C-alpha cells in the first residue's frame, strides 16, 4: 500500500456518519496507517485506532438526552452548553471505558487538529504528545463561545475545524500520496456564504481569531475544489453523504442520528470494493 492518509472531517452530530464508515472499516479489518482528524472526527478516529467497534456511535447517541451531556444549566456552571468534563473524562474513563493501552499500541499514526486562540493558527498533536488523548480531542471539539478554551502546553486552544475543516493539506505535508477523505455534509455554497456573512457581522475583523473564522469558509471551499481535482487524478477517494442530505450540527433526535449512522455504514459498504481496488488490495480481502 502506498503512503495513504485517512482524513476525517468534524461537524458535531454529523460525525456519526463517520462513525458508521469506520465501524464498517473495522469489520473488514481495514486500518489506514495515517489518520488525521478534527473535532468530532477525532473522537471517531480514536475509537478506530483503539479497535472499539460501536464506540463512535455511542459517543454520539447514548447520552444525548442526559443533562450531564447537554443542558443550558451547564452554561452557568461550566460556561459551556455541553458537559465537557462528562464527555471527555467521565465517559471514556468510567461509563464507556476507552481502550487507552490498545490505542497507544496501535501502529497507525494519529493527528488531532486544534486552533491556537491567540494566533488563529493550526496546532497539531499526535498520540505521543499527551498522556490523555481526550484532552486534545476536547480542545479540537471546543466550539468558540459555546465551550471554554482548553489550556495545553502553554497554549489556549479551540476547535480545529476553525482553521482546517478538512485537514487534507497536513496529510499531504506529512508525505501521504493518496487520501481517503470522509466528509460529513454536502452543504451548498449559498449556505456557507450565509454563514460567512454572519461571522463578519458578529465579530471584529481586527482579531486574529475572527480572521481565522472568515478564512475557515474559504479554506473549506478550496479544500473541496482540491479534493475534486485529486479525485480526477486518482489521488483521493471520498466517502460522503448523498447530496442534499442534511443533519444539524447538534441533533438530539435519535432516529435522525441512527439514519445518518446507517448512511455512513452503507456508503462504506457500497464503496468498499472500489476502495480496495483503489488501494491496490483487490476487491476481496
């Protein structure tokens, strides 16, 4: 297999689509040697390296109506709508034990993308950079103004999706020649432009973080265009929800979440033979 990177987009609840994709990969024992992920994609990527089938789905569904997971009172107590301590400490350490040893022993590389709040630049962490990977995953999932900044290694960090919504470029810089890219939405250009206008109205354009927000939308477009070109060249293989499919960034309806998970699982299953051929593994493994 050539040097291949698995690139996982975030997207909050939409990350359950990626959970479905990776669960199918695990069933087929397909493990890609390099995984880079942002936000919700990092939760799924960690479960993938730990070989914990179904854990990604649990993270997105099992506690969705638990007030410890999400409640307006959390905003008063913890300055976050989400119970970040519950999600990134109590869940992986007690309620849904994460296989930390198996994760650390996995031969695959794992890169998590975060954003430096002071500079608006990307900061990358590997599984060797921290004892508890969920600390940097928490940073990568911390949405500005909805979650506190996360302090780590002298920096204050926020959601990696601000600066790298689809962290393809880092995968390329790290030497990968081919890329499997799992996207979690097919948002039309008009919607992204509407979001960009909202950001420009809400924040002072003089701040570096706001500049990063504005760049986020342009970077996303550029990444999607680049992915299309790489697909034509045979350098990218994309698994993504069908055009027009929509799930909110934070969704609490179990049936919608289940449908999105099944969509990811089925899309991976349908495309798996073609993916194996693209990887040079043959259609049957």
